[in-house]
C-alpha cells in the first residue's frame, strides 16, 4: 500500500528553503444534509503518553531523540501503522465477503485504506489541530492532495500507537481492529451492496429507473418508510427507503423498498427492487406511447391522441 501512495518526502522547498504550511481547506467541509454521515465517531482508543508527542509531530519540526539515532516524528510509526491497517482490512474483507473474487477483494481493500478515507478519519478526531508542523508567514503551501496524504499518515501512525500501547500485542491488535471496523462500517455496507451483491448495480439503479419512467411532469419520490434502527453494538444504523411514482395514471404508487446502512444504499436497493416490479412494464408502455405521440405531433403527423399525463388512449381502461 505504501508504494502506491504519493509521499511528501521534502518538508522544505528546495529552492526557497522554506517550511510548508497547511493548505486552505477549500473542499474540506462537514457532510451536507444530502451526504451520508457517520454521526458521532467511535470512541478514540487511548495511547501511551510516550507516543503522544511523536504521533502528532511532522518531520519539518522533528527533534533528535535521546538515542541520537532517530528523529522524533510520526514517520516510523506510520511505517508500522500502514502495514497493520492493510492487514486488518484484508482480514475484515476475507471474513465479510467469503464469495468475493481476489480482484474484487483488492478493490474493496483499497477503498478502505486509501488516503482519502484515512484523511477523513483524522479529521473526525481533530488530528489536524494537534499536528505540529513548521510554518511561518509567507511560507509555501502544499496541495490539498498532499495535505490529505500527511493526515492519512498521521492516522496510520496513531493506529500503530494503539497496538503498541498494549503490553499484549494481540490484545492491542484486536483493539485497533474493533475500532477500525466501526469506522469502516458504512463503507463496508456500501461495498456489500455494490461490489458483491450482483442484484444491485452501484449507483445505477436510480439512474436506470429514472430513464425508464421519468418524463416532463412525472415524479419519483424516495421517502423513509419507517424510523431508522440503530445497532449500538456495531455503531451503525439501518435505514428504510421506499420509491413512489406520481404520473402515467398512478398517484403515489409504491414501486419498491430497500434497506441499508445509509439512505443512499437503501435508496439504491429500493430502485433496484422497483426495476423488478411487474408494473414497470405497463409504465414504460405508457411512457413510450406518450413520447411517440409527442414526436409525431412535432413532425406534423396525425395520430390517435393519448393523455399526456397517463400515456393512455381515451376510453382505454387503466390497470392499477
């Protein structure tokens, strides 16, 4: 994993010999109401005092350690944490997705351990506020991507500290694993529905359903059908979403329901189930008839009229 990441190896610009400064967080913002949110993060495992200084110290301000060999910063801890996180992610995927092919398992693991994911975890716990790094007025900045890499490294270093802080390595490893599994739970739920379950096509069920039934004046509504259920043991919630159609002769017609660990996942499953609803065939026929009439009228052709809202010819009985 380390070889695939872009390393920020030089804390000082070679030309100006100036330390880096934290970039302006232009795109770093809390999830909006339309984005999935994890809510309150799992409790942060404690670490020994002797690691607290190093884990939040960047190499730009590192000082010589008492042994006069190593520098006191997070780099060595990051080296260990990087490997441990990938190992834990591999074990979690192996256990949770027993039928997944190796290629899919690698893709899923990458989603769990990539810099973007770990950077978000660092932000959840305010690690960027604790990090000590060299900066002065007028110092050169680094890109947002490079800053995310720095914060991902800090998170990896902290995971190493969690493991090392327990005198029993296996117990420390299990503490880190349990913590990471709670952080990964929303992502694992999404991976389960998009990469393993062949019945649910990632982010395409809603799109496909819309293409099949929507037109001017036709509406699909995704609504919560019942209150979410919280699983305190796993630190997750289950959402229940239904998709309803207004148009083509139907009023608030239920097409399908779904559930998942986020509203997005539940909505995708609802759309997927709607696509298998026998009513879809009738709806698409009415839509096609309406669009065909509109096209013919634009070409100046005489056609038997159909209701523009229902797609039904006058005198034809509806199927509810």
